[in-house]
C-alpha cells in the first residue's frame, strides 16, 4: 500500500509539471548521485555519503548547452547524399521565443565535512559563466519568408541577450531536525567579473495593405567590464582590481522529509540573489518616441536618375532615428538565474532507489520547467551508477547517466543529462553525427574529489536509541 501511495504521489507531481512545455537548463541526473559532495549545489539539505571531502581546482567542471528552438537536423535536408540548408523547415520548428543557453562552472576550492551526527558543513569557491540569447521566430521568418506573411500584421523582431561571469564563495550547512526532517541553507558572496544585460528590447515592423512599412524600436541595455576591451592598449593585468568591485549576495534553501519508511521528498530554491555592477558601466538605449519611421516607398525616377541626395536623405533619416545612444552610467544590479527543485526518492531495497525530479529556472520573465526520472544504485562502496531520462527543451530523447568510482581516498565521477546517446550512436553507426545532429540539450559534470570515511545509514542516525536502564528488583528478604 505504501509503495502504491508513493507512486500515486509522484505521478500527481508529474502531471502538474508536464502540463506545460519544458524548456529548463539545470542538471537532473546529478541530483540523485548522493555519494557525490556536489549534490548540495542542488539542495543544501542533502547529506553526501562521505563524512569528509576536499576539492582542489578542477574537482568539479560543468558545461551546459541548451537550445529550446531547434537542433542541427531542423536546419538541413538530406537528399541523395547531399546536405542543403532548409530555412522553411527551420522556421516551422521554431517557437515564438527561442532560447540558446550555455553555461560553464569550475570549482576552485571545496571543503565539506560532518561536524556531528546532526550537522554537515560545506564551503566552496566556484567560477561561473552564464549566457542566454533570445531569438524571436518573427526575426527568422522575416529573413526566410519576406514581408508577405505580415501584411496587416506586426512582426516582433527584437533579440535579447543576458551574459554574466562571476566567482561564488558559499558557506552552507544541513541540520537533522529529527529522524525524518533535514533542513539546509547556503549563503553566497559573489564577485562579478563582467555582464551584459537587456532590461527591455522592442523592435516591431507593421506592414499595411498599401505596403507601407512602419518600424518602431526601443532598447534599454547595460554592460559592465566589457567596454574596456574595445579600447586600444587596454591591459587587464594592470586593471584587474577594478573587476573585483562588483559585489553581490545570494542564498539557497532546502529541506528533505521522509514521508514513509522508503519515500523521501525534497524541495529547494537555489541562487536567489543579485549582483551590483559598478565597474566600467555603460548604457545603450533607443528612445521609443524617436525610433519610429513609416517607409512610404522609393521614388524610382530619382533613383534611376542617380539623385544621390535623395538616396542619402532616406538613409540618413533611418540612421538618425535608429542610432543607439551609448553613454557612461552609474551602478546597476541584475538577478541570478534562480532555480527551484521538487523531488521524490523511493528506496526499493537497500542501495537501490528510483527518483523523480521536477525543476525549473526562473530568470527575468521566463519560468521554464523540466523533469527527470532516475534509477540509482550503489554497488558497495567502490562504484555508484545512475540512469536517467530527462524531458527538456521541447526534446524527449535525453538519456543521461552518472558514474562514480570510489577509491580509498579519491573519487572520480562523470554525470550528464544527455550523454548516453553519444556511445549509443558510436555503437550503432560508428560516428557521433546522429547524436550531435539531434541534440538540443547537453550537460556534463566531471571531476576528482578527495574523500574519506564512507557514511553508513547506521552511523548517520540523528537520534540514536538510548539504552534502557535496568530496574532494581526489591529484596524479598526484607531488612534486618
């Protein structure tokens, strides 16, 4: 009965998440690899298997690529062995908003240890970079199909970009409140390096029946630490201290709760915070009241007569109205890409579990959920494995895996959400092309941890049973 109730609960959560499109860009397989110290990055209430772990530079390297709009196979057509670009096919595959995201992370230092049967501490210094580009479908549609589809309509053409690089120093702890509930938190101090952000962007083109075209635009974009690189003779080695003036703070909160004997639920919020950018800040803007123009057409007689004044006047009018204003600005702040996680983990038998994870990235005006199902097994203390399936980025072919080899004091691991397709493609066809051509999502985390003292469930019991005192039996002989 308990197993059936567990499946019903996990199924209900799945229906809630799958009720909307899936576009998220977080790790799914990693969440259930609880023998890795890095699991606290997704939920600070997680307690890894090892009582002590140390990470030096390169102990955890993470890369991500995500494309919510298209894969390579959506751009091409193959006929008789010839590959050609198929732009109409590409346009048919695109969503109204298409996001291309890449991210890179690398641990510079990490330390975690069990302080007591109830308390676990973590500390890490991690360099992170995040980039996201929004491409509207109308922009590619205008290039591919021309203006005809937009007669008596309006095309939205404005792309947006978000890019940031920073170093995170985080202190965290988890605490066993009782035998069922564990809570955790991480406080983060952030040092921003560079940033480009689009606060708002709008570029629309309206086409009337008489083929007059009205264009209107607005832009509010900011950057920090980027403008210097365009200056002749700039040497960052002499100005590196300027790149340490961008400060920020963030936090993670999480909890796990053992609902039944074998079912544990988890919830967390990660990277809730902002960075204040003060170094080399510039703003780029277009005034909406000025950046608009109705194009009535061209006088062909003047063009054919070579009237350069007429042609130059048309070009100058458009140029003057739509020239971006660039100026030095004051400090500004940007949020981090926040994340939320909800999980259920069911222990079929000792060291063998199945799990479901529903997670989302919340950034600017975008809430983007994903889901992962996972099977996880510890083969003693020396080897751990995970097999996962992830639905994300409107793609449903993401088979992931996680492998960890645990030595006496060293742990090598590799984890990814869509990496199993690569060896399968090699085994079936001898090359990676089918895998690469259909990939919309790719995550990979790997590294080498220094570890000690595998933590067994018996040693982790937050409330050990107390020994009962023996009762003293009264003497039946009485006292003299």
